[in-house]
C-alpha cells in the first residue's frame, strides 16, 4: 500500500495576496531608484554642458596676462573693449556685419515666407527643398564654395564691391539666416486666415496697401523673431567668416580663433561674456514677442530651434 505524505502547511503554495505583495515590493524598488537616478543624471548632463560657460564667465574677471592663469579679481578685462584697438575693431565688425546681415536676411526671408504661404503651388515643395539644403549643408562646404565665387565676382569680373570685407561677411552670414526667417514667417502665415487679406482686396485696397496694412502686421511677430535669431546667428559665425574675411574686417570669432596661437587673454573671456549676455537677451526678446503674439511654449521652442 502506497502512502502519500501530505506537505506541511508552511510549504503550501503562496496565496495570491502574498504573490501580489512580493511583486509590489519588487516593482516599487526600481521606481524608487529611478526617482532619484534620473534627476541625478539630468543634473550631471547640465553641469557637463554649462560648466565650461560658467568657467569663462568667472575667468572674465581675471586680471592677469593669460586666461588660464588666475591673478586677482577685477574689471580690467572688460575695459579692453575700449582700450585695445584690435579687440574694439573686431567687436565692431561683428556687430556691424551681424546687424546688416540680419536686416538683409529678414527682408529676403520675409518675402520668401509670405510667397510660400500665400501663393501655393508646385514650386513651393521645390523651394522648401532648396532652403532645407541650405540648412543641412555643412558650413565648411558653404565656406569653400563661397570663397572662389566672391573672388571670381570681385577680381575676374571687376565687381569691386565683392572685394569689400563687410560685403563678403554680410553675404556669408545671411545665407543660413534667410532660410531660418523663411521657415518662421511661412509657418506663422500658414496658420492664419487668408480671408483678412481677401477682405482688404474686396474693399478696393491696392496689393501694396494690403501687404503693408494687413499681411505684414500679421507676420510681424515672426519677422521680429527671425531678425533677432539672424542677428544672434551672425555673431558666432566663424567658419564662413574665416574664409571670406579680408584684412581690416576681422570679426570677433575669427579674432578669437587667431588668438589661440599666442594664448588666450582674459579680455577674450570678457568679450565672450558680453556676447553671451547679448545673445541671451535677444533670445529672451524673441520668446517675449512670440508669447505676446499668442504662441504656445512648444511653438516658441520650435522657433528657437529654427523651425
């Protein structure tokens, strides 16, 4: 006779409530770990990204011969913008060419964006493709292609205007900015009702009057945002500027690049800090203009990214 032994009560199968409690403890532990691990990782990423900028800002107050050699705290480096002609001229060239390039890019980009939004057709996808090609082309390719072109126009064809350093820098800096302004203006007008302009035409307004009284005011927030973004992009244009600049019109980024050979001085960090504050102020103004125009936070972020 076969005797079947019964399992003791403590070896019995766990109840469903016990299983759920154990699984709950196992899932709760990873959640607790991720709750502090992800913020810690995000903090480390932000520190890695912004710590070099903080170092530049701190060392801009260094009074010493070299940037990496701290002497003592002071504001002498900021006075170099006025006292040192080379630094002053480089900053003025960057501001002047950046402003002119922003005006040119805003004018051409606004017209292109309005045309794409208000006169749709088969040409629009092709034109958008050309603008996208400008946006994604590496800057070094643009620089290599632009240099022989301006030399051909200035020297071979005898168009002396293309031998001017300011003209070369404006052309080089406005290429990418035109595409950015076109995207922004077109995106804004596509989302607005075109019947307002049709109503202006029904009231016997001339096309030019409709443009200045209706179309341009509707697109003005995007136009201002495009102008400010173009100006900030022109301030840090280095590769194209290094190729097309001529003697006497050296912009600030090219001046910094050439200063690496002899060692960076504290005034470079000081001027870079001023450029940073100027850029952040322009971006803050862009966000304010778009917010006043009714754009959401996602729309503002998309515009900041150049979309």
